[in-house]
C-alpha cells in the first residue's frame, strides 16, 4: 500500500483510551507530530510508556476520539492496510519482544520481511550495516537468550531503525546503556528525522540525552490526568 503523507505523521485527536484494556487514564489525549519532529515524553512508569506507544500504534481500543498515522485512522483500516503501515513504524520497547526459538537476526528482520515487499538480500545487507553501526561485530545469529543485555539492547536499536520508518517510538535505550551507544543512537535518530521520520522518545528522566535537547521540538509528560505539554526552555 502506497501512502503519501502531506500532514502529521501521527495525530492523537482527543483520543480516550479504554481504561479496562490499557490502564491509561480515560481522558482525552491530544498530540500532533509532523515529519522530522522529535517529541520527548517523560513517563516515570515504564509499563505506562509501553502502553502509550501501543496507543500511538493503534493497538489500544478507544472510547472516543481518534489516532491517525500518516493521515489514516487506525480503526478504519483493513488488516492488509494495518500491516503495511506497521512496517513503517520503528520501535524500541521495554516489553519482552524477542522470539527465543529464532536467531536474533530473524527477530531483527522479521518486521521488514513480513510487513514490506523488500528483497531479502537488501534487508540482510541493511541489518548487517546497522549492526556494525550500533557496535555489534556483525548481524547477530545467536538466540536472544544467548546475547548479553548490552548486545540485545544494540539489536533492539538495529531492529527499530530498519527500513525507512515514518514513525519511531523509542522507549529510552540510553538509560543504563553502554557509553558508546549514545552516539550511534543519536546519529541514527537524526538521520531518520532528516529523512522525514517523526520521533516520540519516551524517557523516565529528563536527565537522559540532555546534549540532544536542543534538537527536541516538543516535550510532554505522561501523567495521571493524561498527556501534559511541558514548557520548553
């Protein structure tokens, strides 16, 4: 499915999530993210950050309002269209998300192989290049359980930046990460934004990634009363 985005990458329009299905407060969530923008969302509760990313991905039922990705309302799409759009979202999540009976390389490439029509050799080449960029010796083929926590985090970054994502939902990988990961992560995020990706960077503390704050276009806090805009500067 080809789509042309001439407006927001992501729009939450008074979206009221189902509390029973998500645990998020049943209040209106509103946010607009344009191509190339980076919104930092402070969420002290890691599980709530994950559910908020689910909300942006159309995975949380709504009681009212709408969530639109690339101008399309998730609730109005058929499975084939949803799958095509999900292939344009890169995500780093704290939720366990690796299938341990597959090699890590398959977990990295699975989204691109399943949700896009890219040639497999092209996908492998990109995964190998990104693996080296994020400090891995090559595309990791061991099962995820056999990797160190640091290398599995690097693999999560590789998976998120595969393809040409239109939206990046990044539950902060820099907290307690190897020191050399920061440069690779910020570089990949900047490159993606230059290509038109919108970024939601979910952090538990605004002390993380401070040297990138000048590149942030908006800041928010995920609170008990919903999504609250935070004054910049």
